[in-house]
C-alpha cells in the first residue's frame, strides 16, 4: 500500500530517475551506494498527465506531505502521526529558544502529560533542559482559541455531515445494485451458452452448467447483500434529529467536550488548522505564537501554575485543619473527623488513615505522639471532666457559658482545655455553687432525705 501511494504512476505521471547512486571515499577506497532516493527536483524525467491516473497530481502531493508528516522518530521537522495519548499539541509545539520540536511525557490514562524540550540533553549530552511545562492549561487555551475561530463554520459542517450521511447510504446501495445487475447479465449469458451447446458434447455442457450455477450463486449472494443493506440503511432524518444536528453545529464547544470525541479526533482538528506553535517560557507565563495554515499568526499568553499548585491540590482550609488535628489525634481519628464533616480529598475520595498519613508526609506535618498533649499542659473533654469530678455534659455547659476557656478546631473535633484553666476561680466557684447546672428554668433540684 505504501509503495502504491508513493508511486507517481498512480497519479498519471511518468517518472525516471527517482533513485541514483552515491559515490564516496572511505579509507582510500571508492564506495558506491545504489538506490539512493532523490528529491523530486532532482528527478531526471517528470511528465505529468502522461496517462489517466487514479488521482490528480495535487492529491498525490498532498498524500506525500501527509505520509512524510506522519513519520515518527524521523527528526524534529515533522509533527509525527496522531496517537491516542494525552497532550493535544503533540507535534505542533516548537521551542522558541532552540527551535526543536517538544517531546511529551505521558502520565496515566487521564490525559495528563508534560511537554519538554530535552533533545539537547538526549542527543548532545547537555544536562539542562530548555523548557518544560504541563499540558492542561496550554491545551485548554489553544483549544479555546481554535474553537473561537472555527465556530462560524460549525453550521456548514453540520449540513455537510447530514449530506454525507445520506450520500454514503445511497452510494453503498448503488454499488450493490450495479454489481447485482452485472451478475444477472452474466448469469443470463451463461444460460444462453448452455442452451446453445450440443447436448451430446457432455464435457462442454458440464463446464457451461458449472459456470451457470456459479453465476446463479453470485446473483443469490448479491440479492442477500442488497436486502441486508436496505435493512441496515439508516432511516431518513426526522425534523427533530435534523434540528439537533444543526444545534450541535452552532455549539462546537459542546461537540469538542463530548465523551465520544477521542483525543485523536481533537488532534486531527488542531492539525487541520494549525501549522505549528512557537512557545517560550517565562517564570510565570507561557508565550505562544500560533501559526495558522493560511499564514496568519496569533499571540497567546497562558499563566503557569505556581510551584506546588495543581488541579489536585487540597484546600488550604483542609490543610490547616489537618495540621491542627495532628496535634491532638492520631491519623485514624483525624480521618473520622474529616469524613463526619463531609470533607473530601482533592480527587473527591473519602479520608482513610493511609491518606491522612500520606498527606502529612507530603506537607511535613509531624505525627501525633502519645503524651504530647500532657507535655503542653492540655486536656480534652473527658480528661477535664475526670479532673473536675463532673460529667462531660456539665463541662460542655461550662465551656458554652464562657466560664471554662476551650478551643475547638471544627465541629466534631475534641475540645482542647488548658490544665491551668481548671484552677480558675470562676470554674471552681461554678463547680462549688452549682452554676455548672443548666440555666434552663425548667431545671429543678430534688432534695433527698
């Protein structure tokens, strides 16, 4: 197939001298390398429209550009073939510092990737990289720019999709009908030949009968194919379906984000309108120069994430809460408090002891030690109740009345009470005089005899 598509005779041209010989001297000896492929301008003979071709010369040259552009591992001057990996701008990005094509490093199946220019370190032994950045923001920015440009063409594309759908069904049926007509003609011709033969010539009659049966079998097969094709023929679009397709044509962004649209489809769309993208990096901004197919250029700026920021970063309030709870509770208890509050991880998962442990390690938060509160002179609710000889609810009333100072990181977290506050005069007086009892007027005291 590759040889057929790259042969000029397929496009109706006569060519001579596509390959030649190359002579070089090595170690004082002449070496001849044959079948060296020449460029088109070095061909000895090129006669276009020499004969009827299957495609035009313009289509042939477009095919050659596509084939050459789809070559992988052939240098940095071609974009390479479209693949299903993450990074929509693979093959289009070029380093504004050294001019090399940017590579891509994939990370999992979520479409997350990283663009980098590491050709100098790989091929020249240098230890530095020109530029490197993530794909999420730059892919979104370039996609939005492309969609804003092609949005006016969405309605035309929708009408063309409707016409192509109807034409494809008609062409398939027409192809089978023409084949069936030809098969019926050949079957009728074989029948006439069989009738015209002398019955006594058994060898000829037997061969003609076999041919006739083969033609009849071919007719039966094509009739079945035609019936199946008609049954599978998509029905004519209703007014509602036509209106829905036209609506999608006016909302290109919804089509772009549709789950059925693969990454390869999006990459083909971008390559259809973009020639290449020159990117330079500053500490906080990516400067892009979009080169369109028509020769226009568009400047675009994308703000980079600061160090430590990404789309899976936990909220600062959750981070501070875990930091506070880590001074009071072990990891398992912290996970229980966070889950009761309905707090989730950055990826939307519930908290477990292991996830709390990993989070602490990533943020350099020390683990809780047994006796740590005692070293700081702090008590929690049941410890304070035991010291005062009261119930826990009574201590809670003292806290809510403002008599006993206490801190609580969040609802559901343990109260933190300083040990020295238990000896405050207000607390001792409330415990002695019964002020720790609820102030509800319905509350009564019973005297036992």
